[in-house]
C-alpha cells in the first residue's frame, strides 16, 4: 500500500562497541572522526540495496544502537547528517530520543503533551533542548526530518524545518502547548497556524519537482533535455529550459541562505521555456543595503535541474563582450572548472575557419580519459582547430555531424569541478553524444 512507510532493518558488520566509539560520536568535542558514522551507514546501505547505474536510492536511517553516556556527557552512536551522491541520497540520526516518540496515531497528542522531565541519568537531553518528553519528540523527529530535507536536496533556509523551527513541531498536532524547559516559559495557550513549524516555500518548490514526490498525473517526457541553458544578449540574460523554468533564487554577496526569489511556474507546475533577466530588474527586488552587492543566481528547471550563475554582473558586463574578427559582436563564456589539475592552462579560442572561410564542419574529435584533454573540430577541406591538447584515449573519440541534414552544433553539456571532467555535444537535430570523459565527475 502506498500509504504505509517501508522500513528495512539492516544488520551491519560493525560491532556495537565500534558504533558507540566516542571517537566517531558527532557531539563529542575531542572526537577526530565525526563523519565516520555517515560513511559507515553509506557503505551498509550500498551493500543492502545494491543500487544500479542510473537508479538513485533515497534512504533516511536511524542508528538503533545510539546510547547516552552520562559520564562522557555525549550520545554514542549518533550523528545528524544528510547528503549523498548520484546513487545514494542518505540521512542519518540516532535513536536516543526514541523513548519519547508516539508508537501509533492515537499516541501523537499524548506524546506532544507529555511533561515528564528528562532524567539524564538514563536518557539524553539533546542540545539542552529536550528537558521534557514532548520537547524530546520535537528535537528527535524534527532534527531527523531536517537531515531528510538535506538528502532531498534542501539547503538551510531562513525559516522552517531547514532552519531549526522544529522545536515547535508539536504545534502542528496540538491546540495547546505545555510548559517549555527550553524557554523556561509557559507554552502557547492557543496554537495557531502562523505559529507552527513548516517547510519553507523554497523547500516546497523543490519537493514539487522532486522524483520522490512525482504523481501519476504528472506528465514527464523522458525525451526532453532536463538542463538549463543561459545566453547573453544585449542588455539581458536569457535562460532556456526544455522542461520549463520553475524559479530562481537570488543571493547578494554575504547571504548564506536565500531571502529573495522569483517563481515562474503556474498552478499546474508548468514553467515558461524561456525567461529574460536584467540586472536592474533583479536589483530592484533587493533592499537598499544589498542593491550594490555582487549577485549569484541559482536557476531551477521543472525537472529539478539547477544552474548557477556565480556573478550575474560579470555575465552581461563589457568585459564579457568581444568583437569578432569580422566586426560582429560576441561574448566570452564564464570560466569552466577550477584549473586545479597539474599542467592546466587557461585557453580561449575563436574558430577562424568558421567565420572566415565558411568551411563546413564534418566531425568533432574528443580526447579524453578520466577527464577531458581536448576537442578538435574537423572541417571538409582537411583542416582542423584544436582546443586543449591531444591526450587520453589514443586517437580520441569521433562524433560525426549529419551534414546532409544540415546538422550543426547547438551547444555542450559540461561536467566540471577541479577540472573539466566530461563533455557532451548537443546538436540542432536534437541528438546528444555520450558524455566523453567522466560522466559522473564534478557537477553539470
């Protein structure tokens, strides 16, 4: 049944003593390996589910061997972390608040109104915010839900569960609130909707387009390109997405969380395939003290894909504009990769053959191994232009254009991090090459 959660009990190859080692306890100050519990959980989840290529597993875990150590003043076998990679998205938490949780629906209200004081001779007062049973429910369920938000792709927000508003989680389930040991005050006499803990609007937008929340009525075409392309034109920046642009997030320099955003999708979740952005229109949405700051923009498509513009001003600035040798205006792209591979050198190129002699391009040779070494563009008169260098796979890989159909290069999908990991060629005929290099390295 779809209305029942599926729970798996995974037996690890670690002993209880290894799991409860203080050196890997996240809340233990002197611990030197605070991230190891996440690595242990990730290894066991991979072995248990054995995810296949292209199949992402979303798993929220609880270590059932978490234990409050009064002498050490910390919870053993516990860490609150969320993240993962393309195959496993993972959240982990401990079981040290489990004694306060409701066991079934009828216990929800009693659990959130139980004022029994926390006895630290036996159980933890997590973060000193769990001084009673009902507060322990808030912290335990709420903090675990916070990490589950991370595994679903949510960053920290200005409010809601992805901040720390889950200390008020009880207000969603009860009309009154008991005395709080956290605030040392009587609770709300009447819990209204405005006082409740909630997901931030940006979290809700992420969930709307997330694979895990897809509905049978949602129409998702597997043939549409999920990526977002950004183009610079005079006075504006165009963003295009075949699946539609859903929303953008605006980050003035100094903002760690998003306070300003623009939504484009309609009530049915469909977004425009093209939007136009100007620097002035974006700055007009900011308060006066942020209007002159450097701007970072995150764009999200209706397929859940994100594209980041690190410096919006730089994208449309005079520095990014160039004059081509034939006098036409052109634009420089932003830098790809961080050039941290040994021997890396910056390189810019204007294809002289394409604008001067109008020779037809026949094929592209891609030189690659575990990363991208170079690309060579080959023309019908036998000449070619090389960007980068010839290395990696001997002879490179060849991608031929269908010249009879007038096929041309439309763009590239690039994966980059410390260097250029991989590249995919997109054509005017709707074709895509394979990702040459490392298809999972860096970010796209």
